[in-house]
């Protein structure tokens, strides 16, 4: 446990060293939040409800989604492919640590750093804008925390899997960027997915992406009944199981390719 805590501290240190990258990431999220906020404020100027959402519900969704992005989508495992391609993975393999837990430790540290900054940013915006906010019932606190853990781990598995592509190609940036762009639309980062046409909602529901942002945000808003919550949790566990299996298979095959090249 101590060695993984040390890795977490290292990740914090690296995050502070590369301040520009971190600051640009934070600025992008804040600008995206402000754009969405004022857009929906304008839309609700002459209407009480849109797509079944009141102004307070929609604004709350946007703020919660922004906070969830800082927690769930923040990651350090984006560096995994580069480590593999440079041959520096060997430095990790010879140590008494798991590569999987190595990157998870760094990921969690990065998420903590991002959530601290996001909380401060939202607090400032709350004071300045005084947005209408909906708070969840106390009974939903534990389910929300459970779903957040599942969503965070699910995204880690997806991102880690993309990093493992570095065993076969140095060109991982493009598919990862494509993934991030897709996530903005189908994970519910920009807007709640139930504003989309039903046909698109059905297609998206067969992917793991709604369980990253949309499902936790809907749960927070109290829009889900008991059976829907249970179904969502089961679906999250299903996708975690699927990606865990794929990651294990890919890691095993990747190591063989890595060793065959003599790195």
C-alpha cells in the first residue's frame, strides 16, 4: 500500500510540474461549463420546462456533469502508450508492483487533484452566478457514491485498454482523441442524453458510455426509480467485467509482443 501511496504523491508532483497542461485542462472545463450554463439560461428565458427538465434541474445537471468530468474523466493513464513505446515500461515491470495498480494509483491521485480544483471553481461560480441548484435526498448519498466508484473504475479500464494499444502502434493519440470527443456527446457530458431522439437513446444505451456521466447525474437528480438504479448498477458491473477480461487478454498478448521486440 505504501508504494502505491508514493506513486500517488509522485503523480501530484508531476501534475504541479506540468502546470500548463493542468491549467489548460481546467480552463477548458470551466469554459465549457460557462458556455453550457449561459446557453441553457437563454433557452429557459421564455420557457418553464424543456425535455421534461425545469431550469433548476437542467442547471444542476450541467454543474454535476462538470464535476463528474473532473472526477471520472481526469486520468494519467494517457501516458501508458508512450511509456510502452519508449521502452520505459521495463522499468515498471522489474519493480514489485502491478502495472495495472501503478496506473490506477496515479489516476486516483490525478482525480483527487482535479476534484479539489473543480470544487473550488464551482464554489466561486456559485457565489458569482447564484444558480438554482437541486440537492439529492440523504437516502441517495450511498447509491450515488457507489455509482461514482463504478463509473470511475469503468472509465479507467476503457482508458487503460487504449493505452495498451501502445504495444502495437505508436499512433494512439488519434483514437484516444476520437474517444474523448465521442464521450462528450454519448456519456452525457454536454447535455442529458434523454433530450436525444429515442432511436439514438436506444443505440447509446447498448454502450458503456451512459454509465460514466449520465447515469450518476440522473441518480443525483433523483430522476431514477429503484428498479432503474439497480439495472444501471448491474449494467455498470457488466461492462466492468467485460473490459476487465479484455484488458487481461490484451495485456498478456501485449507483453508477448513487447518481449519479442527485445524491449
